[in-house]
C-alpha cells in the first residue's frame, strides 16, 4: 500500500499543551434502548447526467441530498482542562521519592491549561443522540454542540469505542432532524457520495466525490495486524476523493439519497489539509458500535481468535500457497471458535458468509460488525482446496457471554490486554504471582510510560496481583496515580511504571 506523508485524524485541535487520551463510559440510565433507523438503499446513480424524455441533458443534482443531510450534521467544540505535572510523587518508587525534595509537592505542581478542539457529529436519533469520532471528544471536560440552525447545547458522553474511533454523545433536545443508516456493504467503488461537516470551523460544508476504495487499512487507529485482541483496532475504511479537512472528523458521508454510509475520520495528506484522499468508518460498523454502547455500556466484540497477515507474491512463493489474496492464518488461539471448528494454521481465509476476503482489513472489518455468539461461515484455502466451516464467535475470554462494562472500561482506559501466567513460567521467573501484558493499544499506559508488551505485572501500589480479574478489582478502588511493579521475561531486574488514573 502506498505510504502517505501524513495520515491525519480530521479534527481541529489548538492548545498550549497536548493531553493524553481519556476513555469515558457514562450510560444514560433512563434510555437503555436507542432506536436507529436502517433503510434499504436505492440503486446508486451511475452517471453524472440523465436525459429528459425530449432528449435534453439534466446535470446530476446533489441539492436534494445536501438539503436533507445538513440539518442533521452538528458542530462539536470540546474544552479540556488538564491537570499536568512533570512527575507525580506517587509515580516514583518509594526509595527515590525523597530525592525530589521541594521540587515535587504531593500534587505534583499541577497546572490547569485549557485545550480546545473542534469537529463534527451526526444526529442519528430524533431524541438527540449524536455519533462522532472518539478522537473528537476524547479527554473533553466540556462539550458544546451547535446545530445547523445555530442552537447550542451542552452534550454528555454516552460511550466510546477507541478500537473503531467511534463515540456516542447526547444533547437534551427532541424532534431533531436525523439520518438513517444504509448497508455499507452495498456501497460500490465509483459511487457518488457527499461529505458534510465543519472544516476549519466553516459550518455545514458539503463536498462531493466518489468511493475510491473499500476495506482500506491505513494504520492510524492502532496495530491492525491481529484480530485476536479484544482491543484490536478495526480499520476497514471507505476511501473517497470527497474533500475532507481538519474539522470534518465525525461528519457524515452519505449517498445521493442522503442516507448515512460512513463517518468521516481521517485524511491522507503531506500538509495537514485535503490532498485527494479521505477515509470514513463504514455505517455497518458504526451502527453496531452505537447499539452496543446503548444496550451494554461497552462494545461486544466478536472474536475469531486468529492471528493473520496479508499475502503478497513473495510470501506466496515462500509458503507455496495456491492463492494470491486472502488472510493467511499464522496462529489460532486454543480457546477460539476457529480452533473448535477445525480451522488450522497455514489456512488462507478467502470468504466469510459469501463475501470474498482479499486482505486482512476486509476480514477484521466484517468480524468487527459481529458479536460473541454470532455464527459465521468461513471458507479457507488449504493446500489448494477450499473447505468451509461454521464458526461461533466468542469473546476474548473464550465464551459467548456479555463482557461486563466495568472490566472493559478499565482495561480500555489503560490500553492493555492482559493474560494470566501458568505456574511453570512463574517458577522460571522466580515470582509468586503476576499477569502478563499481552498487547498495548492507545491508552494511559502508552501515553504515560514506555512499558512494552510482555511486561509482567507483579504488584500495583505494593499489592500483589494473581489474575486479570484481580487487576481490575484493584484498579476499581484506586484514584489518582498508581505505581506498577513487575519484570520482563528476558531482561534482568525489576521495573516500575507510574501513571495517573484521573
């Protein structure tokens, strides 16, 4: 894939200091069910012109779609007031705290510095529910939403999903204009689309283009090479050439009927402004995330349990494969539905539920629209022969139960996937207990420390940890800063990492 000079999340930000991410889950107790309207898409316009009965040419008209969409796209302004310090006393191992003396008080010398952000959002329900990008509202202490008619409201965060960069917020207003979702799988390359948002604080800007590609992975959300993590980034963007600029993030990508097919998220640019390519999260992923946030308080991620890679001509020769596209399986988790169904390492996934799989992004995007317990049909190429398997997707714990909000919220905030350690490893490392950090995603650990995957947490604030569940229980009771102590398997010595939870 072509390397871009810069891949930019298309939200405008201005401040004296950049703050770390905060992931917030605040479920509206009085509104557990959110009705999202899905409509059947009508055939896409295939040509830029049509003919009247008398043979006169009628130019393609975008006005109907634009008039329908603009009242449902909002301008979001975020304000963040951070508590910043060079170091926090609680983040330093006890033997070294006194060395900082008067230069470090108990509060760490915090300063309150406002940071302003701007982006867009789409009203998806007449009762004031708005979908936007997570990076538009992350860390926000205050959110102000301005409608197309200039009415302004304070907004609250209902939930976020950093793995797709989607967030749901709400304003106290009713009888609002809203957009309906259509099936983004039906969108075709070459189809006309409109992008509507607020670039450079220019309210209600409409641009037009075509769908340039589907299932595009650009590596802007996180590590997208494996789908076997509950926190794996899900990138299967719709790529368009509709002009999108800073401030468009969270805005609408619609078809010419004015129905939502995606949420504009990023641009590829060497300058920070539009240079020809923009990327939107498909509506099928967006609607699934929103529905989960409302029903469960967190996203229920279907887990196939395979570590995959893309295929190129060199890899085909090295592995003596019979296909030149698909998702090659490097590893399968023993607790996964893929393993139970009979799928093997070295298989190449070429089709799921009748959808051709050409690359890993298409596979991850489709699985990202599923929940634990969903059944899918997976076709693999094995030694030149195609074999199909029925697979029941699970959650990361290896079952089909609903993931509890509290646990997911804490681990997502940290940006860590944890796994328990067997007794043999504990004996080898000469430790009595610990939990391994299997992978790291955007979160507080990445922002505040240089911890690496593979680190084994042995203590939190001096309290020993024996399991993943125990880590969550300890952190639930903590506020402010914490000190994490542990070891690496192949590096001698103990390591300490300090970070703030608030």
